[in-house]
C-alpha cells in the first residue's frame, strides 16, 4: 500500500477506493491491490483492461450518488463478459470516503490492517494499535491481535458469515530525501511519487517547486539543505542532484557521517565520483564509507541524458536494489 498518496487523497478530497478483496483462479493483480478514483483522476491500478474501466466508472457513479462514506462489493468474471482472458474471478470492494484523517493510516509500522469486506460502510482495524480502533474489533477475532504475521502480504479470512481482508503493512514506502528541484529533480520526484517511496524534496529556492504540487511529495524549502540530512529517519535513501557541486558534496558529507543510510547517490560522472571521494576523504570520511557512495546513479541499462530518462534509470535502480518484492 502506497501510504503517502493514500493519506494525501483520503485526507484532502472526497474520493473512492477500489480494492481486490478476493480472487478465484487467475487475476491481473494481487489480493489487496488498491486504486483511488475521483471525478477527474485515478491513482494506482487493479490491472487495467475492461475490469479497471468498469471499476473506475462504478467509483464515479458512487461518488455522484452517495452522500457519505459507503462500501459495497461486486463480483466480476474475468472472461468473455469483460472481454478479458485471465479466466478467473475477483471481488472488488468499493468504498467512498469523505475527506479527513484516518487512524488506520497512522504509524506504527510494520503493522497489520483488517478490513471488513461485506459491510455497507468502510470498517478497518489496526491490529497492532488497538487503542486507535474507531469501532470494536468483531467478536471472535480478538485472537488475531496475538497471531503471528502471515507470510503473504494479504490474506482473506472468513468468520461468522463475514469476510475480512488482512493486510501486512511493512511501512509500505521507503523514505527518500531528494535534494535539488531542477529539471532532473522534478522528473525524479514525479517518477518516484507513484512508487513505494515517501519523498521529502528539498531545495533552498521556493520558486523551483511545481504548482500544483506533486501529490504525495513533501516539498521543503530550506536555507541549509545539508542540515536536513540530520532530520532524516534511519534507513533513508539520499538522492543528491542540486544546482551546486559544493552543496552536493556537503550533503554527501553529512549523509556519509551517518551509519544508518540505506543508500546514498549523487548525480554525475565517474570523474565527479573520484573528485568527491578524494575531497570527502580529506574531510575525514573513512574509505569503507566512501565505497557506499553511488555515482553515477541509475540503472546502467537505461542510457540517456534527458531528465525523464535519468529519472526512469534512477527509479529502476532503486526498485531493483532496495524495494522488497511484496511492495512492488
């Protein structure tokens, strides 16, 4: 689940969410896959094709006809009636939400989320944070509070003639600190936003950030961008591509002094890396730490200097090297 975008949509606008709630046979996406829909846009995908087309149309019909929060399910055969050849069937859970905070999207992570499928209003419980429950956990399911986390990312539970979707929330997104809001930085932010990353985008120039903002991306204007490294959570990814080589070096220096970075990459050539390694060694960074500095960045199989091409190469590298398969 892509938490930054989900929180942004549900907290700031009236929208619908469609979820693959059960699967029989073959289906284009996994159990628990979500898609968000409003009257103009969509975010995420439940697999494309006529199934997704019908789901988007149903979401927009519900947004027009439903005043408050609501939930319903529909069963779809993935055969000739939808002009699809998967051959299986899926149950889709449709939910309409009014804008506002959702306790089930708040930390701590990792965690487990239980969703009631067969109800007329959205109902969810965070099993790792019982105090945050908006309604009591259904009778007979209290044992789930102490049960081990299932190996699958999502499992379907049937209890007392009711179905529940149990999702494992691993955090869902890796924290990325992206430094630089130039052409490449903007392309990288837009490319990473729909992927499982929680992006803090930093620049000292407020007029460099796009308007409207990229959904799910936190733009941060800072007079001292290198100082923001100290505020990053453990396990952060640092992507450095500012307008200044000296600033790039300062940010890398700060990041390499931490021992909890997941990945540190700076845009540039092999020559730039040699220069940075030499200068950072003079500033006291140990040789073992300098080996962790990635430059050039981006998947080597995707070549090109257009901002969009660089962004694609960077996203590919991060997805392959850092993102767990269950989050993809």
